[in-house]
């Protein structure tokens, strides 16, 4: 059948033959295809004229299309089309829409923002996006933190203070937690006594005799726990020393322990090993002051603001 | 198209066909690549970009070895959504010492071009060991061996020498070192001196203690040191937000 079909068509050949009779058909392209090709050529030329295209010496032809934007110095500039100028134009447009809100954020006090229903809505929506992009990897999506790593932001237990100003300070400049390791200063029995005392402070099951000895040790110059955690063990916010008398745990994984011995062991681990973690990055260079103010109010409103 | 042209001329003359083929395929290169050698506005003039320290460079080698680039790009594009999430768009200048560069658009994970300083070292360590312990919805694999594998520093000089061969200004001679002092300042120049590479690497790892374990230098130390420097070299507060518009 294919032979019949070939015979019925009159197809040109390329006009030369190899090995005597080996020829090649020359099928011209369909007309619609050829004209479409010409159209793309014309399109390309128009495109070259409008957009940056041909290299010329040390630069290139910018094209007729331009973009006008206002830069951070407040100057209005017009530039030949490119994606970087396009971004600035895009940012100009977005900030014009958000400006009324961010202007209010700058002008209003934290308390005013929190009381204003409209601003509260703005904080909740923009703060949620900022929190998800920047804070959630450590403090988790809902701000509940991670025992052993990053503090819970939804309770009212604050390491450095839960007032607007303190939250803002933490966000702007970051924090660096530190507790010395007592593993080499104290012996195993002493650390066990301290752990039992700390467990007793928050009403956990403990050995009373050990706790009594731990109490003495806590307030002695040997262990000197009271320097940072305070004589009442309620912590010191100026240095980020946690309150040991509540049942909120950050460093010792007490909630994750399987039994009472495990809980005491978790506390012993922190006392012996100390902490060189608890680093909160500084956001001052990465986010704008208005964004940090939005986050301050957002974090304050997660539940524990003071 | 019926010109007075015969295929036969070319098809029966293999020498002519080779020359014409070569000409045809070199057009793309000539038009797209050659001008880049003459245009002086491709690499932005910014301060602060330097080659990686020996420890960071070893971290980068591990980054490539573990195939991090198959899911993470290091190229923030000039779009508003990317600026809001990742920060200032990446500059060509910022990857001028990268061999190979880590640009791309394949993002199973987030872009890492400016991840430096965004999270604490302990976050990185925990996240690399078990990503889902930090980010529950993550699909990133676990890399627990990084913390337990000691970093091989025996060939760090050779690695830097190889990079020097392709143009990264690590110094071997006093003259090169002096040139680096002029270009990057003394603190950086010292880090780029190949004869001191091993000493510098150990010093930085011990001082930074990136993996939180002081007992030795692990691959985690190197990788976290690398991640923490990404995108931090240029201080964008020194530049107007349209300072780099002319470079496109």
C-alpha cells in the first residue's frame, strides 16, 4: 500500500543521486508553517526594539520600554526595562498600598495598636506571614516552641521579659543564653541533690532529703545557683535565667521524660552539661523597624504578653 | 524554497559541511556568551565579597557532596515575593568566587542564598540531624552522620590550590598574600593564605564551635559555618535600593 501511495504522489527530489539510484525526497514545508516562521522573525525584531537586547560595545541597547520608580533616596528615576527596575516599581506599588498601615504602626504606641480593631486585623494578617517566614522554623508554626531548643511564646513564662519593649529588644538585637556546666565543679551526688531540689520547686515528685541538701547547695557559694536564678529561684530576666518554680520547662526535657527518674535525670543533665545554646538571631538588619514592631505586637498577642 | 542552490554541494563535500556546521552552531555562543567578556556591567561593584575561609570551603564541599543543591537553590530572583521571603535579590558579584555556582530554580526546599544568620547554629545542627523535629511538614532527608563524622582536613590545601587555579584569589606566595591584604584587608587575607589553611580551619572551628560539640571538628562544623556565611558578605544598608538596577 505504501508503494502505491508513493507512486501516486509527485514529490520532488533533492536532485542528486548516490550509488546510482539512491535519491532523497525534498518535501517543502507547508505554507502556513513558513508564514508563521516569518511572523516570529518580525516578532523578534519588534521585541528587540522594545526590550533590552543587542550588546553594543561595553553595554547594550536598552530598548524603548522604560520603567519609572522611586528609589530609597526618594528620587524618581526612569530606567530602560529590566527585572530589577520592575521589582522596584512593584515594591513601590505594594508599599503605597501598605503605607497607611505602616505609617500608623510607626506613629501609634503598642497599646494603641493592640486596642485598635482595624490595626489589630492588620497585625494579625501581616504578622502571621512574617512569623511564618522568619520565626516559625524555631518557635514552630503556632509559637509553641520546642522543649530543649526554643521557648514557647504562647505562655506567660518569659526568659527576658514579655512586655512590648522587651519583646522588641529581643527581636531587634537577638539573645544568647548561657549556663555554665557544673559537671566538673560538683560531684554526681551534689548534682542529684540540686536536681531533686529543682524538682521540688515545681511540685514534682522528689526525694525530700536530697532536696533539702540541694536547697542548701543552691544557696551556697559552692554551686551559687542563686546568682542567676535568684534566691527565690524565680529567675532573673535581665540575664535570661529561667524561673525554676513554675512547671514550664525549656531546657530540661521534663515533659518528654517517661517516669519520675527520667524527669530528675533530665534536670541533672542540664546542671552537669550547662548550656551554650539559646541563641536568638538579631533581626534588626533583616527586617524593617515597622516589620519588627508588627512582630512585637503579634508575639505579644500570641497569648503571654505582659 | 527553490533557490539555485544544491544540497549536493555541501552533502558531497564533508570538509565544507564541517566548516558550515561549525559556523552554524557557534552563532548562539557568539551572540550570547562573547559579549559578556566585553560588557563591563555584568558583575556589580560591591564591597565585602570574599572567597570562603578554609572551614567554609570544606562546608561547601560537603554541601555539594550531599547534593543539597538538588533541592536548594542559591539565587534570589528580583520578585517581590522572593524579596519578602528571602531578602535582597542575589547579585552576580556574590557568587563570583563560587566554583561551581549554586544558582538555580529547582526549589523543593527554600532558597538558601541568604540563610546566613537567619537561624542559630543549634537550629541548623538539630535540623540537619532530624529536619522534622524542627519543621514538622519538611520532606528533607536526615543527615545524622554529619555530626558524628570527623572532618577530613588532610587535603584542604590541595582543594584551595585547585580553586586558585581557576581564579579564586587564595594566596600561595608572599606577593599574593600582600595583594590580598590590599584587596580584602589583613583579617580576610590571613584566612586566604593556603600555607596556613589547616591552622586557620582548626582555629575557626574551635572558636565558632558550630556543632555545639567541643570534642572535635565534625563535618557539621564545616557545613554550618558555610550556611551561616551565605548571603552575609554584602552590607546592603550601604547601598541605595536601586544601586544595582544599572547592571541589568
